[in-house]
């Protein structure tokens, strides 16, 4: 509070603290009390179901869902809805840029899925809390705000033949069947280089997750399972077949033999150079020319952090310290008495 007040003024800090308190009161008032770890895990399981069945629409909704799924994994490991993660760590975890994560966080905070408990700083990640929107908000409020979208994200723009944006407040949006995907596999695939924007793309990861959930589907069934346009699904299926990840038998599509034997998630802390592919996903990424994108992004963030830490260090060293209060001991006063007497050649005594 003091740091924010010094940086942006007391009024801004008071307004921020008031909003934080109101959100905390709302979340605690609408949530059942959590007394044990199993209560927290049950609440997270309920939240995961809410995220999986919500009708996330368009590319922005696709990113928002990946955002929440990654955060849910962190929360499940920690055993509670509160967690610490920086936006750069999140960008690496879901395979997008930092600016994309910032926009996604803003949409999720506005919709009530997420709120920031504590702002991060130098060498410290922000603290976040996951939660479900207020009663009925999951059906009434879409985290993809049409008023914030521009260009290709604008409702109805190049989004398939005769397809237009349906506000989430209508009965048509509430009646949409939820996506049928292996969401844990999808969350792991999102961070792989092969499914970056210039590679296979996030929709291709959804197709793989849909076939992992139920193998042997037609293109029409996959469009329903992923809730993507049929033309988009056909294009991704062609790309997946070109790289040997999916095979077609008649009108049905199947995952290639042994595809899921390759771990979808890279080992924690594995930062191999871009010229060393180690598994099938890396080989596909190398064939698409995107292998090493995540590694280069990680290096860029690491160098930026080192540079920022160096700047903070220099600022701290050159900052003028506050003037210390004068605290003189009896010996100091004795010395001043002796010095003043000798200097002035008089019997003048300095007193406290």
C-alpha cells in the first residue's frame, strides 16, 4: 500500500485497496469455507469442470481457457486456489507472447474468473486467486469482451460462412454443447513449439486432444467436439496428416500409432538448444521451422530479467538515502565541548 501510494498517489492506492477488499469479500461470501486440503481440492475440481464446460469462443477464448488450465495445474500442485506466477512464466507455459497473456488476464479478471491478490515486483511473481464468476455469470458473462476486440478478433469477421457472434447472454449460447477434449493433454500440448501460431496452431492441438478423448471421429464430429468451424478443422486435419500425426480410414480420423507414447509435456527445467530435437513433437516443430521458439523466448525473458535486475541495483546504489536523524552520545557531546572551547579560545560550552 505504501509503495503504491508513493508511486501513484494516495487516492489511487486507496481505490485499489477498496476494490481488492470488495472482491475478497465477494469471493469469500460466495464460496464454501475450506477447512481441509480435501475441501480445497474439491473446490478446484469443481472449478476445473466449470472451465471445461464453459463455451470459450474464438481465438481469444481459446487463449483464456489455456490460461486457466495452466493456472489450475499450478493450483492443484499447491493445494489451493491461490498461486504465484508471472505473466512471462505463463506465456511460456501456454506457448504465446507476453502481450497476449496480459490481454487474457485482463479479460479473465473482468469476467470474475481471476483476480490479483498482490502485484509482483523485481524478482517476485504476482499472487493470483482463481474463482468462478458470481452466480449465473458463467452463463451470462463471456470473458471474450466484443468491445475490446479488434481486427481479426472482431465478432463475425472472417469467422466462417453464415456464422456470426452470438452474445453469451442469449439462450443459444447457453445451449451450446461443451467441447469434448482431453483437457490435460491439451494443456500440455499448448506449450510445445509444434503448436505455436506459425506451426500447427492451437486448433490443431484441440483436434489432437479431441481424438485422444475419443479416437475415430469424422470431420463433422471433430468440429462439434472442438467447437471450431468445419473449414478450420479440415485445414488442421490436412496439416496433421501431412506430418504423420493423424491417419484417415474411410471418413474417420485416428491418431497415429504410438503418438501419445511421446510425453506431451517437456521435463521440468529442460532447456535444450534449438538444434537438438529429442522427441516426435520436436521433429514436427523442426519440419515446420518453429523448433526452438520457446527456448529463444525463455532466453529473451532471462536476459531481460538480468538487465532489469542490473538497472534496479544501479538505482538503489545511486538513490539518495533519507537524511538520518542525529543521535549523539555523551562522548560526542564531550568532544564538541572540548573542540568549541579550543577553537574559540573562550569558556563557551556547547549544551544539548
